[in-house]
């Protein structure tokens, strides 16, 4: 069920509270140190950059200058931060970490990394990949320079049904192919799931901002020959180079798996896909007329030496 605007606001606010609680950001001392969240952020900014002015620091942290100055004053009193007059402008103050401040930054930095490392260690590799993709999506949607984030990942439960469904729907819409094509894709996907050898077979789902937009499968044809199968890119994502990325990833996997050649079967009406295959280096080796999916077609076999 689609959420209303108010429900989305509530959901995002709940996520913010969840993540704040997960990292313990509101405790008196962050990461079991004597430093508050605000002090830790100032130490981190100064520890990862050259000396800077209080006004520039406030801009980086997106807080007002008065608040940043109060935090800096507290850190100076504790011997963590020094303030000096700028050699270029006597009216300008420059702040930087002392040796004690750099030690405090090191402890905070190492503690933060270890905290996240523990969080990740509780997740499988697939779950970690999904988390990284989700982070990229959030950054792309909420960042200042939001742009589409394209990711490739291994399929998980639910993706296989989507592959079959979207092949059936898109090829019916764009080429008028009947349900026998969807049945063919279903058999290919079932064979992959039932017989997959992780060292010799692989598949990828392409996402844009977390939404599925494409797929490709690499499957064993013969001992030394891999087959590229069921390449698909959603109309909304065409022109972004996603088809080429999927094919190139498929070819790289086939090389690593030790195949000598890669082949694929397509039809001459699939012009855009053929252009991708040609750019990667596939060559047309055979054509044959056939009647399939409710149409008279020209099937094509393409081959790539690996």
C-alpha cells in the first residue's frame, strides 16, 4: 500500500531515531569517551583537514558561528584545540588540533570504525552489499548534487520472479511477443536456480536509486563456452549505459571463470542489444529464420573469444 506524505514523514523520523539510538549518539560521552557528539564532530573535522577558521568550521558543520565558537572554547580549555592568528590576515583566527587533540581524534576515529565493523560483522555479505546500495541511494536522493546511482548486485529471492515478469511484459509491449517467450525465460531462470555452479554461473540485477532496472545471466553452455542470457534494461533506464555495464560484467566473470569463449542467441529485431554486443567485441557467426513467440523472426548466434 502506498504511504501518504504524513506517513512518509513519520517513517523517516522513526528511522532517524533508530539510527541515532543504534550508534548511541545521545549518550553523555560518544564511544565511551569524555566528548559529546558536538565536540566529537569538531575534533573529526579538524583531524581530517588542515587548520581552518571558526567560520569555515561552522559552515562545514552547518551550525551557527556562535555555537561552533562555544564548542571550540570548551575544547581549547581542555588543551585539545589551539587558536592562532592567520599569517595572511591579522584579523582572522585559525584553529587546529594540539598533540593531545590529535590523540583524542585518533581514539574517536578508531572507536567509530570498530563500532561500524561490529555492526557489519553481524550481516552476511549479501546483506552488507544491500546496505551499501541503500546508503548510496539515500545519499543520491538527499544529497546536494543528487544524481542517479547505478549499482549491480547478485539476485536474491523475489528478483527471479521479477526477471520473468518484466521480460514477459516488455517484450509483449515492444515487440508483440506472446506468452511462449515468458515461458522460455521462466525455464532459463529455473535452470539457473536449480543447476547453478557458483564458480561457473552468475547473474546480476541492475538498480538505479534502489529500483530494479535490468538484469543479465552468465550460464555454462559447454566446458569452455559460457552463454550470455536474458539481458534486459527497463525503458526508463535506457541511455544510461546500464546494458553495456551488465554485458561487460558478464564477460569479466566468464574470463575469471576460465571460459575460452562466450556465445549468445538473439533476434535481429533487438537492434539496441546487438549494438552493445558489437561494441564489446561479439561477432555474428550464424543466422537462421524461425517462427517463435507468435512471429517470424531471424535468430542470430554471436560469439566472443575470451
